[in-house]
C-alpha cells in the first residue's frame, strides 16, 4: 500500500533532472555552510594550538609595533630591534616566572636562494632552555647542539627539504665566512618551526656581531599567575614590548573578523539561493500536478494530507542535498582550507576547516529547517486546491 | 421533493450560476431530480447543456448557487447553507468514486499503487484484497506491477475505475469515461459499468456523448440549457 512518504518520493522521481539539480544546489549551499561552521571552529582551535605550541605565554620584545611583535611571535620576522641580553636577569628575578628562553632572530640576504636570491632567517636559541619549552619537537635525524656555542645547526622539516640538508652536511651562513654542521633535522610539527633553521644563540651572536643582544625572550609563568598584573610588571622594564598570548589571539581575531564577515555573507547568500531553488522546484511541481492534486482531494485527501505530501517532497530534497553537501565538505575540506587561507591576513599552521560528524548533522539540521520553511508556501498553495477548480482547469492554467 | 429512504441523492430546484462580468450564466437552472440506490443513469445532451456541472454538483465537487442537495439524507446544500469542507471530504471519500475523461494516474506508481492511492491518505482493512479483486474484475491482474506508460488507453481507464472503486463507494460518477478511447475500448468500459451495476448493485451516474454507452444505462436524462427535457 503506498504511503504518503512513498508517493512524495516517487513524485520527485518524475522530473529526475530537476530534482537532481535542486539537490546539487542545496548540496553546494550545505558545503558553504559546513565549511563556514568548520572554519569558525577550526580557526579558533588552530590558533590556540599555534599559541600553545609556542611553549610560553608571554613574549618580550624590543619596543615597537605590537602587530610586528605578534607576527614575530607566530611567524618570525625581519627588520628587528634588539634588547640587551642582561634584561633576562631582571625577568628571572620575578618569582612568578617559571622559565625563560632568549631568542635571536637574524635575517640575511642569501644570493643562492631561489633564482635571484632571497631572505633566510636563523633563530638563535639557548639549547638549555628552548627544547624544554618546545617539548613537542621531535627529531627525524640527530639531536640538539653539542655545546652552547658550537657551530652547529638544526633544520626544521621544511627547511631541510628546501635546502636539501641532512645530518653531517655543512652549511655556509650567508653574509659570513662561518660554516656550520647540521646536527639535527626535526620531524614535521605543523608549526612555524618546520621552516626554521636553529643555531645556538651564542654562536649566532658571535657570527653576526650582535653579541649580548637578543630579539625576544619567551617567558613561561607559574600557572596561578595573573597575566594582566604580570604584564604591568614587565612594562616597568625600559623599552620593551610585552606580547601576551591573549593579546596575540585578540589581534589576530580582529584581523580575520572582516574575512569572517565576508565568508558569512557568502554563506547567507548561498542559503537564500538554495531556499529560492527549493521553493521554485516544489512550486513548479505543484503547478504541474494541479489537476492530479485536485483528484487526490476528490479521493478523500484532506488539506493536511496534501500539505504533508508536498512538505515531505521538500524534506526529501533538502535532506538529500544536506547529506550530499556534508559529504562534499568533508572530501573537499583541504581545497576549502586553501581557498579560505588565500583570503585571510593570517592563517594558523594547522587545519583551518575542521569538519566532524556533529558539525555535519548541525548543518543538515539547518538546511532542513530552511527547506521546511521554503516548502510552506508551495504546500499551502497545494493544500488549498479545490477539486472542482483542478478538474476544470487545463494544464498550466491555475 | 420526496425524501424516500431509497433516494440516495435528491436535488430540488438546484441552480448553478456563473457570473462573468455582467453576464449571469445559468449552467444548471432549477433541476429537481432523485437518484435511487442501484440506478444506472446517463446524462446526455449537447455541449454546454450543463450535464457535467450537474454531475459535479451531485458528486459534491462543486457548490450549488441555489436549491437543495441531499445525499443519503444529509443536507449538503440547503438554501445557501453548505456542509463544511471536512464533512464534504469525508462524504466524497466514503460515498463517491469518480472517473474522469483524463485518467490522472501517477506515472511513477505501478498499477497496483495507483489503485491503492486513496489509502495513502486513510487506511482501510483488506485494501490489498480489494485491489486484487478489482484488478481481477477489470482484467488488470497481469498488469499490477506495470507503470501507466506501459498500458493502453483502455487499460488506463480501467485502472482509474479500479481506483474509484477501491473505497467501496455507493455511487460511481463518471464524466465522459470513454472520451479518450476508441470504440472497442469504449465498449469494454460500457460492459464493465453494466457489470458493476448489475452484479455489485453500484449506483452509476455518467455523462457521455457516446450513444452506445448512454443506451446501456437503465435511465437516460437529457439536458438542454441547464434544464431537464
């Protein structure tokens, strides 16, 4: 015996191409919606992960632009200002400090990089404190430096690939006569460390003549520390810029807010297009079946039956489109990631679009709710058909 | 107007007036008529004589403009007062079966699903058995799993008749049921109507231009300009 749902399903099969195109339209909207929701979720997580991977909550740099400092914190940077190394003693004096690590970022022009040369940046680190803060770093080959002032280098995964170096190779530092030996190659970490070339800070200072200077100091504080109060304390030091994790997050969030609004607008437009598409398909289908629906009413179908019949068709269309769109968004997550990354001012290193089953179910729910709303008008129009009007009308004349 | 228990439908001074601009068209103009249980009645007359409109009024598909219409003793329309839409739907469902010139079969449903279509809206016991019995009666048993596009015109009309009879109606209303069929298929439909009336005691009212079909009915009512002749 046919059920109302079965009749609705078979009605959709009558114009297969039209139903399919509508489903594809809904699927594209769902893809945009899932990607947007996945982006909202993924960006936050990815940013948090990047900041957690820094290993410290506060970065102290020489006084300057806070955005530059934030970039330095996450990406490394050039055109840097220096602070005296002695400032470390003042920082360590505070009992709230658990650990500090000095860093020296040094960028030089390398004529052998690329076709016409390029900038290569080195990060001078303290082998005694830096690895303890970056516990997630693991070696593919070798290990950290043998001595604090050794002429040795550790390559991040990507920099080793780019420079084609492995443990035991020698590396000539541009703009100097110094040659360092590669003692370690790191595993891929998914952070900015992958593209970094690490040298002992003492060696780097000596090679480039910036003895007793650092570009930044990473500070890890005790868990119970009031960060805001501690930052105030740090500002008592002369000519320093304090960048906290919270500030960095806020700065980046402000930078990407515009991009988020843009993506959200695109999603809303896509959803509206899908709504109109669903309404158009179902309404066309109602108009084409005007007489048939009238005959159904003469057979004893109540207004509510016809309303439900048309609504079921809408629900089936939106459900199919929602599921297809969610599958698409899962398969195309990396493509979407690349697309979104290209319009953002700053992108964290790990996945920007995180699609999971809960998110997909949420998107299907939203799309179905939209479909149900879109189906009200066609369903209402169909339910109001009087048998006699339908019988008297000729095809397409309502 | 008599309201004898044997009258399944009674109409008195029934009118249907269409207003087009300033023109009043009297499609049905004061008809008084009784249809008895088990009657087989054919409405005949020239095009525009009001026979289809009268059929629609008797089948509670359209609202009269004036007069009285009683079905099984219940007043469907009495001097301006209509039965409500819900009751009308129930009346149509429980009492009437409708066959039209066009078959209105759903192309994606099989013959059996089309016959059982009314039960998508309300359930009834032994529907499957009834469908099989009707298919047998109408010579459709071998076609139950076919789609309408695989049937001839005569077969499609027989499916439409089976669908009209699936709810075991007491009255079958047919509007030009052979209008889309050749003479051989028309004869088949005529035989089916006679059989249903004779063997099942079904009350049949039909509108036709087909003389042979009209003559097969026990009673012929002629209309002209909305009036009985």
